[in-house]
């Protein structure tokens, strides 16, 4: 019987387990005491057997393991300080590769996109992943025909969010009387964004904010129809179809504007404004709110943040700043990116003009609200109630 058939080929052993294949070589050599005979039994070369024996005699069990294939010199290796900058920026912010490259270049550090990709892969650093119940990306707008400054998503954000801000930030903000609510309107086409604040979550403030956006745009010669898209919150007119119809007929239609509500429970319809609120937290409230010494400084920083967002901050989704995107469709002064950041509660009550006293859903009444500190009190805010 041919003894060669009793042993599998060395290549087969090596593909299954490299260390076991080398141990087999050493075991047969100790028994046969012949390099040629071991090579014949395992159907491999004498050079392979001799190399395995020398490594075992020099390093014992460690010699049976794979040696490092790392080159002795790597002249094109990424410098350690650049790797540290990439890794720390990713861990601190969770930003993607494109944004990391852009931030490092703004700081004067020249880096390629492929370098960032290889560094993150080498160290096994993955980005933040959020599970979405929507498998396919849904498009709710025809961007090819959508005109700039014609369709706005409008929403309300609670600044005093304990899931986002630390307790110390919230305590400091309440101490200097920072308004707890942010009103946001974002243009779907260009991502141009307008902000205001209020102490009350009321329909009065919602209406004043929406009308302020309309009048602001009209002042810059925007004459086409303006659509304001909101959720079904009471601050935007509530769920009543009659109230929405009345608002459009008596308030918005004379201004060549229209108020529409998204379907209940469909926050993805307002995805742009919802996503912008996360940017507010990450780049404005978390790093800056504790630096504000008083309410005046907060409003100044909010105005500056709005300016940075609209004219300086690069947006990956549109490959430009919102103002640069707007200039692709016409000539607009840069002041259009500087909407007046105001406290809506201090503006003149305008509901009496639009809603005369009458029955049904149009009776003006005092709102009974709960303020942001949790105290129940009666404010001088009008609401439309049955």
C-alpha cells in the first residue's frame, strides 16, 4: 500500500489550519528524521519542510504561527497626528467621511477622502447608525420643478430637552430666561432657514411667526405663492378642517400663501426641518448655551448661528451653502439670509384683526397653559376654541 495515500496533501492541511499543517510537518520529521521523506508523504517541497523545521527550532510553538506581513518601511503611511485628528473628530461628532475632510481642510490640514476612509476602516470605527422603518428613501417633492422660497417646512422645537442638554445647561438657560421654544421655517429647495423664539407654545405665536416669514420674503420681491407646511399641532391651527379652511381663506390667501398640514403621525413629511433641529443641538445649543451671560447675548448668538447656517456652513445634501444654492436661481441680496430673530410673545397681538368675535371655532379666549418651568398659570394669549 502506498504510504503517501495515508496522509492528506500539505496544501489541503494548510488551507484548513495553518498551524496544524506545520505541527504535522514537525511530528512527521521527528518520526522519520528525513526532510525528503516528510516532503514525499505530504506531497510538498523540501524547501517548505526545511523552512518549517528551522522556524520551530528557533521559536518553538511561536514559530508555527503566521509571521507579520507588515513592511519594514512605509514611506506613504498616514502620519500619527493625522490619524489621531480623524479618529477624534469621528468619535466626538459622528460625522461622515466627506464632512471630516471638509472640516480638516478648513483648519489647514490637507487630507484625501480615501485617507479618511482607510483610517476609519483600519481602526474599525463605525459611524452612528439609526434604524429607520422606511427601507427606501421616499421623495415627497418634485425638486426639478420646485421653485426656491416657495415651499417651507415649519415646526416647533423644545430647547429644554433633557434627552439632549445636560441639566447644568438647562438650569443656566432658565436662569437667564432663555425662551424654551424655537420656531423654525426651512425652504425645501435651498435649505434657507428662519428662526424665532417664544415663551409660550400658542397659536398666537405660531401665526405671528408664519406671517413674519411671508412679509419678510415679500419685502425682498418674492411674489409667487408661498406654501407653509406644518404638523397638526394646536400652535399651527390644530386638527380642525374648518379652522384650516378659514385660515387659508381669511389670512393666507390674500397674501398669496397657503397653509397645509401633513398627515397625522407622518413626521417624515417634515424631514428637513426635523433634521435641522438636530443640527441646532449639536452645533449651537450644546456648545454655546452655557456661554451666554444674558438673554441679549443669547439672541445675538442665535442671530449669528442663523447667519452661519444660511451663508457659511456647507450642506452636503445640496453641495453648497443655502444662500449659494439660492443664487443659482436668481439674484438675491445677502440680507435675505438674515431673518430677524425675535421673541414672538413681545410682538403685537394680531389675532383680533383676523378673527372677529363670533361663535363656533372662532371665539377668542384666554389660553390656560403650563409654562416651561412646570407652573400652571393664565397667560394673555388668545386661542381659537369652540
